[in-house]
C-alpha cells in the first residue's frame, strides 16, 4: 500500500536552532508544528526548556507543549499516541505537519511506528528503583538488558528506571518489546547541521540568556509550589543545577558552569543517537532545507522510502 500523507521532521541537538528553522519552514509550507521534546511537555517550565515563546507559537500553531504538570508521568507510548493523533488532525485540515525536537526516542516511535507494549506503571517498584544510585541502575540494566544498555541515555535516571520497570514487570527485555511496524507516513527527516564548536558556543550563550530571562525565578516558583527536586522533570538539565543554587548549596556561577558542561555532554549523546539513522539528511542552512522539502513534496507518494531500523 502506498503511503501518501507526508510528515516533515526537523531534528538536531539542543540549541542547534530547530525552533527558528521549524517556524520559518512551517510558515512557508502552510504547516503546523508538533513538539517532539521530552521536556517542553511540562507546564510551568518555559525558560529552562527553551520552549517556543508565546509570540512564536502565534506565528505557527504548536502542539504537545504544556500538556502535563511537572509531577505527572508521561511515557513514549503516550507521546506516540498523541503525536499520531495530532498529525492526522493536521492532515485533515489540509496542512503539512512538522514534527520538531531533539528527543530521539519520541521521534523514532512515530517515524518507525514502534509497537509499544501496554505495560502498566508500578509505583512501588519505581519508588524502589528511584532510591538506587545512577551507577546501580546502570549496572542492573546492563545485566537485565544489554541491548538497551548500549542505546539508552545512561545519564537519564528516569529512562533507566522505566526500562528496568518494563523488564521486571513483563519479564521480557525492553529492547525486545519495542518493535517497529510499517510507517504510517511518507517522511522527510532534516537534521540541523552545526559544527561542534559552534554548537557549544550556542549552548553557553543560551544558558546565559536563560538566566537573564528569569530562569532562577522560574526554578524558585517550582520550589515554592512544592515540586520535589527529585522529580524527573525538575532533576533534568539546567533545573537540577539551578535548583542547587536556589537551595544555596552552590553559587550561581558554579550552577551555570555545571549546567553548561552537562548540556554539552547531552548534545553529544543526542548526536550519537541521530547518527545511527541513515534516513536523516543533514543540512547547514534553512534555505537548503526549503529546497529539500520542495523536492520531497514534488516527488509525491512514490518518491520516498523509509528504511526500517
């Protein structure tokens, strides 16, 4: 069966410029944007997640932003279901869907139509795992599921816990449960190409700008609202370090330097994930991205294929 409905994916590491590219391209091609980011899904977390501003969201409609509270659970399966529903709604309006983000697992779940098992959450088991150190979780996952251990973000405690929870609850390896199905769309994946030196410079500059925009005040509000700083949402990039400063454990300068280092390391891990996908076309400027999209759309339903991972 021919896959006729197109989907444009704009991806890349944090601070690479995906948001500005996506807004420009979606406006030019009568599109709407679905965020594929595991952090911008949270309410009350705008500055530290580099969420598109309200003004940017008015230029082009955005979806899957601010959909849950910082203390709520949200799985890859949840994202996949919502993203596919939203993509189909955009198609029904006669518009072109753009999925934009840096969370590789979210993007792959939609593009490769993962068949994700309906594993129920086990709060007691999760709490038990959450008490373990990062090193202990890594060691346990390496024993239970070496394949997932080799692919997962080993610094992301939430993902380690979820993978272990699935393994223990189902009795099966997480890597074996996540299987691909036939793709639902005809897909063009565009990666924002930027040199490592330039990317690191942009990361450093963006974190300095976040502080000027009120990042510290944003974290203080979360703290005063009673959100636990051990929550996956708030213990992630930037929020963890600024949280340490808010609680007067380190200076603001120390917090920023640590956040910059961790964000650069995170960007490297993102690129390691993306480089495995040979379907991504890496492009250096938005004008060439326009050309690639025009060619993709003109080729029609028979002109693009997707290689299953």
